[in-house]
C-alpha cells in the first residue's frame, strides 16, 4: 500500500494538481456571469471542471517532460520525479496523451449537451498555447506573461462554453486580470532561480534584469490585476460583495509582494502557494455568491 501511496504522491507532485485552485475560481465566476439571468446546469459545471483539470494536467506534464534536462541541472529541482526516474518519460508522455484526449473529449461534451461547437473547435489551439509556454523561457524574458495568458484563457473559455454570443468586456477583463496576476507571482517564483537561469542561458525576467527590478515589475503587474478586477465588477454590474472580494484580493497581493525582498527569498513558497490559493478562492467565491444574491433579489 505504501508503494501505491508513493506513486500517487509522485504523480500529484509532478502535475501540481492542487494548483488548479489558482484559475478554477475565475472560470467558475465567468460561468455564472455568462449564464445570467439564469444559472449554469450541473452538466455544464461538471464539464468545465473536467476541462480545467485535464488541461492543467496535460500542460504541467508536458512542461515537466520538456524541462526534464533543465530540472536535472538545477539544484532546486533536481529531485523532481522525471529527473530522478521515479516517473519515466514514457509514462509521462502516456499520461499527457490521456489528459490531452480527456480535455478534447470534455470540450466536445458541450456540443453533445447543447450544440455548442466552440469549445471543441478551440480545444487543440488551447492545448497548443498551454504547451507552447514551456519553450518560451528559452528565448524571451516575457515567458511569465505567456504563462499568465495561457492560464487566463480559462474564464474566457468558460464563458464561450456557456454563452458564446454574450462574450464581452467582463470576460476579456477577467483574462487581463488573471494574466497579470499569474505573471506577477510567476516572476516572484522565478527569483529563486535567477542565478541558475542566467548561467543556463534561460530568459526569465529575474535572470535578465535582476531580482529587485523584477519584484517591482511583479508589483506593477498586480496593480494592473486589481484595476482589471474593478473594471470587471463595473462592466458586469456586480455588487458590494464582489468588490469586498476585490479589496481582500488587493490586500492579499500587498502581503504577497511584501513577503519577498531582494535579500530574502525565504518566503517565496508562502507567497506563491498559500497567498495565491486564497486569492483565487476569495475572489471566485465572493463573485459567484454576489451573482447568486443578485439573482435572488
């Protein structure tokens, strides 16, 4: 039994399944906004969760495969599952194929459910964007923004899956908010590898402009995030509860950026994992509750 537990742990650690909490709340918020004045159905909600889980699993597995050599050379990541052989490259490729196929099938479910072909038509381009990110740090310092954009398509995709005809400013502003939020905390996370990235010829922002300027860039990105979230509330005509969520998110982002300083990166994981997990849950949860309360008013 211990071997099974260890195997499950290794796969969970490799794909970082728990990180789905970063973007899933925003996708669910977009789902509820798109369904107004009604509500999304349970099959629609289930398909969106399946799309999120499978896309996340496929993208993270592809990243681990492509970066296996880099991870093996980096002391911080050398003990990851593929470099150490706890998960073979062949098994990882098989899992990637299964997750990618699952994503396409889940997208196709919307066509079978209500005749909406857009999720299926966009499924392969979305997978291509998610996978393309893994190569960007090899040639551009703006890989963090590419990652943000790839993940931030989640709320737009959710909106398209529910009501493509009503896609408008709130969805695109959510995309902007999530893009700069993800990019900001990815810049913070990349500060840990600034020296290694520079030596390896990788183009992370910290390796190119230094940790101090990079942290200020992350702060600027998060200012844009908060501004975009305010604009989402205004264009979607959301209420007080949503804006309370935005205020809490703004405070959390201040805390996140205050936790990390050029001379002290010891709290990067706290800023990256804990604070950002709370950001997604708070904003998504209060936003959905606001929509439900408006509907019941």
